[in-house]
C-alpha cells in the first residue's frame, strides 16, 4: 500500500489522497446484490414452507371424546398470517432493491444517496421481518411446550409435520434478518469508506 | 466529481478541503443524545410496567370447579421474560450510548467512526427490541382473544389489570423501536452529510 503513495519532498505538501477507485464501489454493489439474492431466496422459501404446512391430525373432540380429523393450518393463527405477509413484503422488497442496486452499479453518479436510502429501507424491512419472526416464534413456542399457568395445551405432539414446517420457516426468517443486518452494515460502511 | 477537485498548479498540491462545520455535527450529536434519553425513559418505564403487572384472579380450578385465587405474573410466560430481558439490555445500552455520544460531541476527531458504530449497535439493539415486542405481542394477543382452533382460552377477561400492563409495556416498546429507527436514520444521514 505504501509504495503507491509518493513520499513528500522539498517542503511540498503531499497530494490529497486519491478518491476511492470506482472498482471498489462496484465491488460493494456486487456484494450488495449477492446478499439481496440470498435474501430473496430465504424469504421465498420461508413463505413457501409456512404456506405448505397444513397437516391433518386426529383430535379427541370434547363433548363425546371421539377422535376426529382436524386440520392445522397457518391461517388459524393471526401471528402466522402476519408472518407470511411480512416475509412476502421482504421477498418483494429484495427483488426491487436488487434491481435498484444493479441500476446504481451501472450509473456512477448517485452512489452515496443510494447507500443512504438502502439503510433507511433495510432498517424498516428488518423491523418488519424480526417482529414477524418474534410473534410467530412466541406462538410456536406455546404450540411446542404449552403453558401450564394459562392452561394452553401443546399441539406439536399431534401436529409434528406442521410444527417442523413452522420451525424451518422461522429458521429461514432468522437467516433473512441476519442478511438484512449485514446489508445495513455493508451500506453504512460503504458511506463511511467514501468519507475516509 | 471532476469539477469539485481544483486543478493542481505550479506543482503545488491544493490545500485539503476544510473540515465540516463543527456546529452542525455538534447539533446532530445533541439530537442523538435527546433521542437516547427518550429511549432510556421508554425502555425503563416499559420494563417497570411489565414487572409490576402481577394480578391475582379467581379461577375455577378443574377437578372440583371451585374458585381459587391464582396469580398471573410475567414470569409465567417465557416470551414475557425475554421481553423484560431485551428491554433491560436496550435500557442499559441507551445509557452507555448516550455517554459515548456525549464524549464524541466533546472530541472533534472521531465523528465518522462514532456514527458508523452507532449504526451497527443501534441495528442490533433494534432487532433485539423488535423481536421481544413481537413475541410478547403474539402471546398477549392469544391472552386477549384466545385461539379456538388450538383450544387456547383467553385470560384477559379474568386478568384485566395484568393485560393492561402488558399492553402499556408493549406500546412503550413500540415507541423504543421507533426511536431506534430514528437514531439509525440520524446516524446514517450524518455520515451522508459529511460526504456531500
């Protein structure tokens, strides 16, 4: 690195540091696009796994205690419905933002503002995804363990496949949240590197 | 880009650009500290309201159907325990980061790196707070409405004060999340304004 900067000689002030090479900025946008493609994949698979979680189990229906087939679907819980809606929004956003990132990589004029807007939007989507994962996780935990204090019985002993789908979907939403945090860090560090 | 860099003349390099006016940066740190004081207040009150939510209600205990006093406490739900832990972490973080912001306002050397670190840390704390609010909200919604599909009965008809405390605490955690989003936007816009 030192060999590229010439030594100041004869009292002449050193030249100002060169602007960051455009290759580096393009490289940052490339990482950005790669992360957004991963975000797209994780949110899409998360939604698909949740939507296909329907399972039919035999439940003793209270009045007569006769086993009857009862469905478990994600639409039975408002938290899981919100989860599907939020992850779908994040999935759509990943497509739009990846396109925006690709366009910004092509035009060299508006890099800084693009990074700023990415931080704003990624933060909002992160909040939506994490809130959805939290609420779905809270409800899924009751389904898994039950709650003896409130008399809420666990259901995962009957609906095993349903619960496995929910667990897989939650894991993928966690991956999506981590990718969004990395995206925010990448954009903010890109802004920072343009200053120093 | 080229027009902003003056042409070097007579072999002497141009003087470096003047640093950004410290008044504007100090003002930004002042807003930052004000937001962090609000964050401290909202997270502290949220934790206090949740911790003091204990209520005793008369419940028909199943075998004999005799009304007996039964407590409702936040420690009965893992989601609410996580909520208190997460909001306590955010409360502690608001104190430390307000002090860091105050120190950064005093020393004019490391502004850019401080803003970058604030974005990183605020994003992580935002994720923790929103996940806690989501999981507590998901569980509280079951307590409020019940779920007929899984046979989970609502409890807020018995434990009204308990549920009011949880609702108030959730509202304050939502305020804390909004404040954290504003803090991230302020820090990233400060970085951006140092470039342009």
